[in-house]
C-alpha cells in the first residue's frame, strides 16, 4: 500500500518492505506446537496441566461476563489492524506506481432534519480558570514571549500580511499567521456555534469539555517547574467533573476534549520526565482526546490536522483555492523546509538538506535555522506552491505541521516515517497512502538512495493523479472562519460530528482501515455487514 523504495544500487529505486511495520506484524504472530503427536499423546503431567489451564480460562471468562459493565466498548483501535493492512497492500505495489483517480468534491447540503440524526452535543461551561483566564493571561503562557497575538481572532492569530502576489487577491483575507498550538481555542469557538449543540445535558449524546489543556501545561514545561505544577490543572479538572452527574453516569466514556499539543506532552510516567501526567490519571483515561499527534497504541487518542494559515470564509474560497493550486505552474521537482539539528549525530534533516542542495536545480531548500520560517513570512508557502513534492521527515516529534502546510499548497508529501501521517490522521487522509504520497524508508536514504531519482521515476500522469488527490482532500484539512456556516472546510465539522456518532454507540468496534465517513460520521456496528466507500462522495454525501 505504501510506495516504499529499497534500491539495488543507490541510483536504482525498487520496492522494499518496512521494518517498522514488519516488527508490528511479527508481534502478532504466535508460536505453534512443535508437532501434532506432542499434542495428542502428551504424558500425564502435561495433560493435567493443559486441562487445568483451560478450566481456569473458562472460569475467568464466565466471571468476566457476569460483571455489570454498562459500557463495554472497544473504543479506538490498536494500530495493528491498520499497520497489517498497510503491509498487505504494500506487497502489491507495482513498479510502475499505478494509481486510480478518485474524487471527494464538496457535496451538496444535507437537509436540516438529517444534520443531527447522530445526536446532540452538550458543551460544559467550565470555570474561567480552565480556559478564559488562560487567554486573559496570554502574556504569561510562554517564558520567552507573549502568546497574545498568536491566540487573537478566536485562535486564528493575526491576519497575514505580505501575501499579495503570492495567493489570489480575493483570498488574502482568508489567511492568518495561525499558531500550530491554537487548536483548542479554534475548536471551542466553532463548537459553541455548532447546530447540533444542545443546552440540555439530558438530551445530549456526547459531552465536550472545553479545557485548554495545551495552554495550561505549556506554561510549565520549561524553567524548572515541578511535576505538581504541570499536573495541577488536570487534577482540578477531574475534581470538578466528578461533581457532575453526567460524568459519573458514564465515567467519562461519552466525553471528549481537544488537547492542542502532541500527546507526549501529557504522558509523563515519572516525576522527573517531560510534560504532564494528565492522560495517565485514572479518572481521565476514558475521555476521547483530539490531538495534533496521537499515540497509535492508545484507543482514546484521535489525530487531527494541525491548524494551517488558510481559514476559508465560504465554499467559494475553498473552490477558488483548489483551482489556484491545481493550475499552479510548479518549477521545482521537490523541496525541503526545515532546520538541521547540528547537535544530533547523523542528523536526518541535515542529510535531506544536503541531497536537496546537490540536486542540480531540481530541489528548493529552505534552511529554517533562526527565525526564517516563523509565522509572519511567506517563504515556506511560496516554496510549497512552486514544488511538485515536499520532503516531510519527522519533526521534534513524529508529526509536524509542515505536512499540512505542504498539502494545502497542493504539493505531494514524501514521508520517511509511517507515524508522521499514515498512523496519525486516518479520519482526514485517503485510505490508500500511495494515492497521495510517496514513502521512502529513512534507512534507504541513509544508505545512499537518491530521492531525486525516486521522484523522477514517476510519470507526469502519476504525479498529476497524486496531486489531484491531495487537492481533493484540502477541504478536510482546513479550519474555517466562516462568515456563515460553510460546507467547504470540514476539519472541525468532521471532528464534532464523528465524535457524536462514535460516542452514541453502546457496543461497537471502530475500525480505521477501509471504512468510511457517512454524513460526516464514523460509527460501525460490529454486527453490520454494510460498508461505505470513503472515496465516493455520492455514496457518502460528506457534509463537513
């Protein structure tokens, strides 16, 4: 399923399996008995031991089924099913990179009675300490500079300047210098105006907790603050929730929240480690979390797009932007924007910069050392707009905002780690990674694979098909700032309505691979044999 490459020589790209996913597959394999005769003709001791083990298992199963669990659910899947699917499909990738065109155009409006058929959502009114006061004290959220400008305009930040001549003039007002950690504020403001919001908790299917966890913990990540400082907000939130009957009724199973940083900032296991222990607190483990980077092995983490700078006001903004990037003349084969890590031995970013600089005019490099790539400059956007492919190594963690900046610009991402995107954003990206991206395992690059040679092996038709897939998915990757509710920008609506649908299911198995969004929801009953094609807009009628 992934366009992986393992060259016979540095200049000859060929397919290769991924050791990262193969290791997962090996964990799933179980050892077999040595021979049939050893099973059917054991000595007496082995026979009695086997019978005893089987008897104990039966007793445990009977006792477990008798326990009064009112919410027996498999909440979110282990990445194993997705990873194994990637493995199976990867083995079938042809050397000619055959791709099938698909469409996910903006659908027509769904009739109002169907809008909230999955249920309604109740938004808690938290004490201002958990959200509003954090914004009011924005100058103190970062030890080095004020966050007030970044969190202004309902989280979208200050309006972008200097984009005249870079983007269409009519779309300049839709661009902001948005901070990558502002999702909590953006999401809260959108959900307050969601048409499926209810002010009656008894009629709600899902409960949203508007706690700005990322802003709360971000202040205490540096300068010697204690673990107690970093845990204080989450501990106080838990105490507040435990006084509410809606929480106690489900023990948090039908609750969800946004956390505007990566999941690892909330997973401190020892006091001396990084971050908060919020997600390890027993009372908060049942909450579904929307994060810009998820832990693929935690069912309750859901990866959502990083906020980018493009926030369309209407459907027409989305369509106009898609047409602009579709017709853009791209002068460079590939590009890389990033800062090398000179203190890291065998720094991979430095390796990419070297390949880019040595690509004889086929690559445009943007060295982001210093402040060159900070919000307030258009250099990265221009680079992505002018390039057919964009190199996307892991960032400070496995994911990076640049993936979405690249795709919004209509450039095809090239990945080197599966966890940068494929195991992160299944609600928002195509099911088939090779349809919109290229994967080259990092070890192949370290061993001399020429990225330029790999990318040049794609035909013009194949490049156009991948680019078109990227462009078709732009509506699912952007957070709108609508003058009125619009269909074109779907990221926030997908998150809201999918959560409503998932949390209404009493018993379900949610599977990511080869399943679908139907009317903006993912909720698959275990007993249901029907499935919907995520790539078929007529079947799905996505309304987000």
